[in-house]
C-alpha cells in the first residue's frame, strides 16, 4: 500500500474537492485521482463515489478513511517519538480551543515552546463539538474546552481553571460603585452575544433562564473579536468570562461587573484522546499542563491590572 495514496484520501476528505485536495498535497489533480484509484484497486473496493465532482465516500470508503487517518497519525507519532529519542521533539502540536479559552492558551503554549523549540504549534478556535471531532479523527492532539457542561467523550481531562461571568458594559451602563449585577438586570441591557452553536452561549442562556430572564440579544456573532469591537462603540454590552479581564486588563470607558443571582462557575480544562499511545506532542502537553497553576496565574494578573 502506497503511503501517499492514504494522504490523498485524507486530503480529499478535508477539502471535499479533487483540485483543492491535490493542491494541498502538492500534486496535480490527475495524480491524486490516479492514486485514489490505485488504492481502490489494491483494496478491491470502491472508496470514492464516482462523478464529475467529488460526491463523497462509499460506506466502505468511510471505513478506509478512518484507518487512513489512524495510520497517518501513527506514522507522525512514530517520527516524533524517534526525534525525541535522538535529540529533541519535533513535528507539530495541534490544539483546538473554545473561543472563551483563547486568552489563556499562551499560558500553555509559551512554556511548551520553550521546552520544545523545534515543534510547530497550531491553535484553532473551535466549538466544543469540533474539538470532539478533531480528537476522534486524529487532526488534534489536544483541546481546551468545558469539562462539566456537555463534556466530551473518549477523552482524558485535566482541570485548568473555573470560569465565572462578568457583564462588560459602557461606563454609564451600570450605576457607579455597584460591585455586582444580577442576570435579570443584565438582560435589560442592549446585548451582543455569541451564537447559540457556541457552548458558552448555551451556558449563558441557561443562567438567564435560571434567573427568570427572557433574553433577546440585539446582535449575535461567532467571533469574540466582533463582540469586543461592538463593545468599544459605547452602545453595546456583552457577557464574557474572567479570562477576558486577564487578556484586556482595564478598558477605557468599559466597566466589568460580576454577575450574581445566580453566581455560577464552570470548569475549563485540557482534553486529550483517551487512547495509547498518545501523540508525543499531546503527551508532553498534558504532562506540562499538570505542572502549571493556570488558575492562580490568571487571578494574579487580573488583580494586578485592576489595582
């Protein structure tokens, strides 16, 4: 079995298009098509549904694709393992993180890069569902996501910190000197929130419901950057966890007020696939994360920035 043909198959699954898959692999479209056909002949089954355009995989092809991903991932892991035996870990570390955890990813990636300078780190902003898929199909080595709300399956978990919630609002949006605000009162502000496909939004909706509030955000987006852009106009309010206090510090003309009644917290942690062996980069990330005190670092920085 030619290794390249398995790479062509995985690229085709990612791109859902013959020409784009060929470009990803650095070959011509006829070369990729010939490689897939050679794989089919060798296995004695049809893998790809035939047509002028890519129409998906046959049921048998879907099973072959699962094995192709596993084989390629194991080969990458073997290369990483050998590189670490010889000198230093090389290759790639692939992390998926829910948007609200992105402000603190650097607390993991920076010490990792210092220990393993020859590893290229890739961080993707993803929903928790996408992180689950990435861990299952070997395209991610680890993820940062919620552990106690809609938890992922087939993973090993490591708690990093507890998330709590603030109303970010214009300076004149809440009474001066007020040290907290209820979810019920927050519902009356002109809110911009994440879209419902984001787990953070589903958590926020849950707590509004617990407070007896019927919330209708004026704007929804799947981008935290877009939330912050609207916040700075002075018209909008939003709800974000304390990780954004860690990232942004004091923001001119913006007040961050803790939300109460209820005062919930949710656990954010590192997840890696529950299988052996782990990819060497995933194994080292998990080992390193267990030695760090992220929660204390976050709270210390928030305290310093709000003196």
